[in-house]
């Protein structure tokens, strides 16, 4: 499979716990994006990387959220001290400089 | 700043009849515009994209969209709906000055009746 992979597909966690999601982009893509989608809404931009550099962060990304892309390949998104409002689908996408983003199937987070 | 408004949150059509999904955008730059489709429990899939070439864009599965700069619209159409078209559709604008970051509309859920 040469598409964007996200792991895990589903995560249920207790409020206050930390969670980490992983995204493996399409191998030749240098751009990587994270989006969040809540029920009945369109995806909202969280952050994006050009290679290993994090170039933009949304104001939606509170201090509890951190994203990394250490070698310009896979990326991780960590949420510390999860809250019920963090429950959502977290989508990763990747693209080349001129191409459109390709999306993974997402990680569905449920905070109980 | 850029934004996208999808004028209908739900559209219901009968199989074999035309589909029209309306989208208006706002962008400070020459926009790239996209339509993505999301089937239940599936990832977002690109239907078509406009990037300042022909204003009438043909996509997959018989869909097409027309870019109208004067109306700031990018409506999606299909002449004849199929049951498999039931899904959520998102109109999207790309900010080329910010790494092709996508701004999504709120989505239109399409129901196809037999």
C-alpha cells in the first residue's frame, strides 16, 4: 500500500491520559498536514510540516498538543491530558510541493 | 484569509436524476479549489481540482465543476446520480501562500433514493 497510513485507527482513552498518533506519508511527499474533524463538520487545519520543519500551527492547537516529524518522514501527534472536547477524527495528509494532499483514513479518538 | 461556504448541508436526490452541490469561496489569492468526497468510515478522496486552467473541470465518477470567478462559485454537478454517490462532499480552497493548506467547507451530505 503506497497511500497515507495512520495508526491506530481507533483510540479510546480516559480523560487526563496522554495519547500519541502516528502518520506515515506517501514516501516521496515532503509536505505533511494534520487536520481534526468533529462530527458533522469539515476538517479543520491543525499544523503542517515541510520536511522536518513545522511551518504553521493553528490556534486550535493548544499547548497540550504537539506534533513532530523528526526525520522528515513519519509524523506523530501527541495530546497531553486529554479532555472530552478532544474527541474527534484526526486526519493526516501528505503532498508534494505542487500536488494536492492525499489523506489517510484517520484516527478516531474517543475520550471518556 | 480564505473561507468556503457550502450552501446546503443536506441534498436528497433520486437515483438517475441530476445532482447539484453549491459552493462559494473567498480567497485573497488566485485560488486552487477542490472537491473531496468522504464515504462512511473511509478517507477523503479527491473528486476534482481547479488550478487556473480550464474553468470547467471534469473529475472522477462523472462529476464536474465550473469555476466562476465573477460569482466566486465552484458548484459540483453530476448528470445522473447513482446509489454509490451517497456520501459527504467537501468543497475546499487552497492557500498557496501557506504551503497549500486546505480550508474546508462544512460539507454537504448527499442521500440518493432508489
